[in-house]
């Protein structure tokens, strides 16, 4: 399961280089491609497939001198692998670059309506629709904020987005705030999918400020400065898996520390599903904070029982079973001295298909573990996501059909338990969460198709 992408935007000196460093901090949100667009008499974009360090070279960034830049790291959930972002498109005689995190639920319907009006689309990815909708409505209204208000009314789904056009940047977060977005000010203005990327440039101890962009809030950046307005108000639905897995532990999302939430998930899990064990270990890295919480609450000592290889780079996903097994072995290896002869409590953030967990359990048994008790710091994933998270279809989700006992047998654990939905809510500390992949209850607002055209 993967996040779709991460975005960045800035009005500041040396904007392209700052965008580069911000993308390095957001690399965990997408590893397939990266791109930076700047304004220098026109839109200029440098993008390519690969990691941030593979796409950009210092000389190329130096040539992209500008005070305005938007940037993007991508893991695709729609479109082709060649459609890197920021993507450029045009409508009504204007050109725009778009950096988008999320998924649009009425993309096909709305694209068809615009095509009937004679608009030509140049990309297959849904992000282009945001740029087309904005330019169309900007041409109609002549005002950037009114145009974005119309986009909010037309386009449904999840979108934190940055537009670069006509010596301006517009940054917006959809009215439900599905995907995270933060704003920082310190000798410039900065926006990023996670505030951890903003701390590279914003010194809060010296007068800088960092805050969340409110759902439905829009910022306009230009040589005249920065203006912001909240244009839409809906019941918020923040993605719960940002707290469980996607975001960096040092990020704070909508006022909640990701690290603290994950530790509390482990503590709630230990209270709900205690087990007799000798050592608590984590599936690194995402399970580490929850494992620490489980250890603190249960009193079972924590140890590093699985070591992650950080130097193998990206691995190619192939259908070969041999290669799937090899991939697990390349990434993780057990510490025999920690697990041999012991009752191991193995903590992870989630189970998707179950194949990786099965390999890890087998690995621990071969290393001499006496028992392996699996504890998952989130409820079972039973439903697909339509808001920008790449979740397999229901038939591929191991927990979609059948109970916990079925999953336990499939992964080969001595026992298995998940955190409850209520336990998860207590751990995160808020109820305005999108839990659709766990409960099947999708936010109605995101699927209401109204005001598409009069």
C-alpha cells in the first residue's frame, strides 16, 4: 500500500533549490518520479522518472532561477508512469503547471463534460482536470479565488494542489482535507504535504510560523505578497492512514503528532490484546513507534529483532514468487540473538495482502523464535480507497473476507490481533477521520456530483 505523492510550493529566493531539498524530505511519499516547475517569463519544468537525487543535477537547478516554484514526487495510482508532475496543460489561452496529491472521484464524468465543450486534454492522469477546471473558471470569473471556489464545487475527491501560472502560485486543500498540507512563513512562503519538509526553511524559534492549511483554504502567491481565504466548509475527513503509515513520524498533521499517535496505537493495542511474550520487536520502520508503545504498556522489553537494509535502493515488483520472497530477504533480516528461543511479539502498522507478513513470520521461526505473536496497530483493511491511496482490490485484501482466525492461519502466527476502530480513534485523538478502507463507510460529500455545469 502506497501514498500517491507529495507536493511543495514556495515564493522565496532560490526557489528551485529549496524545492529540491523539500522533495528529498518528501521522498517517502513517492519514488517513481519527481519534478520542479518554475516561472521565468514562462513555465519551465524539469522532471523525470526515478528518485529525486537521480532526476536533478545541480547545474540544471542553477539554470532554473526563480522566486516561484512548485514541485512533486509521485507514486502513480492513475495515468501512465511517463506522466510526471508537475504536469503542464492549457485552456482558454492560458497555460498552467499542476502538482496534485490525491484522487478525483468524478474525473471521467467531468472530463467528458469539458471535452464536449471543446477542451483538449493532453494527459490521462486525473490531475490535469484540476488545472483545466481552474483555467476555465478563471476565464469565466476573472478572479483566482472565485475560480477556485468553482473548482471546489465541481471537482469531487481528494486534492491538495499547487498551480503555477502567469507569475502566480495558487495552493489549495480540498474542503474535506483528505490529504495533508502545511504552510510555513520565514523569509518566504512555503507549502508542503508534511510540515517536516518545511522545517528545512522555517525556523520557528526565530519568528517563523508553521501551521496546517485548513480544509477549503486557498492561498494566492505573487509579487504582491500572499493572500488566503477559506472558500468552502464541509465535515472534515482526514485520511487515517497518514497517521498509521504514510507520514513521517516527525510530522504533525492537523495538530496531531504522528509519532505520538503511533505510540498510543501500540499502547491501545497492548491494552486490548495482551499476550505473554519475552520480547517485542517491530517490522521496521513504520511499526517501530507502535512497538515501543506496546512494550511500554505491556512491560515486555523492546529490542531490534529485524534489521532493515537501507542501501538496496528500489526493488522491481515482479509476479515471480521467487522474487517476492527474495525482496523480503533483501529488505529485512532477523537478529538471531534477539529472537532465538523466545516468545516474540511482532508489531506492524498493517497487513494488506499478507504475503510479506507470512515471509517475516517464517523468517523469525527459522531464526529460532519459540512463538510468534503478531499484533497490528490498525484495524483490518477490508475496502479499497478512492481518495489517493493505492490499495489492492477487495479480493486481494487478506482481511476483506473472513475473520482474524483466517488471517492468523494464512500468515502462520501463533496468535494475531488488530487494533479496534475505537482504539485507533482514541490513539489519534480525533474523530474527523476518513476510515472508509477499514469500515466501508465512504464520505458522501466526495461522491456528490453537483454544479458540474448549469
